[in-house]
C-alpha cells in the first residue's frame, strides 16, 4: 500500500476520485499475497498490482464501477474455475478475493 501513496496523493491534489482494491484472501495458489493493493483513479489510471497482470483489467473495471456508483464497496472473487477468471488470465489454480472501495477524503 505504501507504494501507492505518491500516486494517490497526486490524484487527490488533482481532485480525482480514487478506488482501492486490496487482496483480502487467497485459496490455493495466488499471484499476490493478502495485503497487495492497487489504486485506480476515475480516468482509469492504475498504481500497484493485485495479480501481477492476470486480472488487473477486470479489477480496473470493478473499481471504475464502484467510483461511478454502479456498485457499492464490495468483495469480488476471481478463481481458476470461474469463466471470467480464465478469460482474464488467472491460471494460477487458486482463488483471490479483493475488497474494492472508494477512498473518502
């Protein structure tokens, strides 16, 4: 999370809304350990990583939906057996759970 602070501070200074996605649980093999985080601003700019690339695009979409008010802060899961996870490349064999929430200044 500390890696994201410079980008989050810069986005905040620019008046941008930001959502943060954090790995909160993994089952089996996962690309990142719990605590890994990614920040997404309302323009879709990204800082950090929650999966080393395999589900980042899907997480950006989820974060933008949270920022747009289309979805509340929530936990989302991606697993090898999920069609969506396979489509976005999560082939490590495990399941990751992310908590995605908007930052409130």
